[in-house]
C-alpha cells in the first residue's frame, strides 16, 4: 500500500509505464491543443483584426484598462480551467474503466464546443443588453466596448473568464451523463447547455437587464456562481439522470 505524497508519485509512475495510459494521455493533450487552437483561430479571424474597420470608424481613445483587475481576472480564469482536471478525476473515479477514455474525449469536446458557441452567441445571450430574458446584441463580440462595463478589464479577458465558467457548467453535466448516453449525446447536450440553457438563464441573474438582477424590492444576488453555474449544471444533470434512468449494468 502507498501512503502520502510518495504513494501518489508511485501510482503515477506505475500508471505511466502502461502504454495504454501514455497513448490516452497523448491523445488528450493533442486534442486539447487542437481544440483550443481552432477556437483561437476563429476568434483571431473575426474579432482581432480591427484594422479592417479603421477606414470607416473614427479613431477612439485608448481604453482605460485596469491592470490589477485584468491580471486577477486572467488568474481566476486559469484557476477555473484547472477545475476541469478535478472533474475528470472525479468522474473517472465514479465511472467504469471502459468509460475513462470517453470522459477524457468528452472533456476536450466540451471545451471546443463551448469556445465556439460562447463566442458566437453565448456571451451575447448572457452579458449583453436586450430583454429581461435574453441578450440580443454583441454576437461574435462585435460592437462591444473595449472594456467590460466599469471594471477596466479588456473585453477579451472578461470573455475568457466567463468562458471558463460556461465550460464548467457543461462539465458538471457530463458527470451524470457518462454511461447513460453515447458520444453523440455528449455533443448534443454540450451544445444545448453552453449555447442556450446556461447563457439564457445566466442572463436573468448576471445580465445588465436580467429580470432577476433587477427584481424589486430585493434583486437577486449569486455567490461565486453557486446558482448560475453549479445549480444550473446540477439541475440539468438531475433531469438527464431521471430521463435516461440508471447506467446500464449498474446495480444499486
């Protein structure tokens, strides 16, 4: 038996000697890098080249960027992305060994799908003005100010931070769906959660004109995403588990 930090490193070395583990780890890393690269390529193609509008748009003064707020936002985004490691470990521990690869690939697919949907329309649905129920402006981050609100955080940095939370909500759902649906089902609920359910309900609480955020006489306050992120993800997971039933072959 292993104990303490020595035991952890021994288990890691023992697992790494398995060629199957090394191959799966390589696939996970390669898939993650390819997915993130595609997301960044799409954003850089449609959002970053502001020079295309330089001839028609008047010159704007430099944005008032708050360096401390920006650094903290990016550090927090990195920490939220690190939650994905915890989710994968938790879900792999509760699932059967044959489902481990599916969990890893589904985590990669979640990140890629969420990056595209949250950039195309998810951020607009959630954080841009519109109606009390859904945002109707800012699709593909176009037409938005250089910084978000009065925070002094550049828009793209704020998007990365909120993208991490959207990805987290979908990954919360994946824990209940593993073993209950196939990979096509994973892709479908990932689009549904990150593209529609999470941003629309999130607009109610975090949007500038959301009906919960402007509720009278006492407006709604969320603490660290406990409702907007985790309660939404948990509720979707419960609904999926009830609809699909127990995992095949599991006896309780």
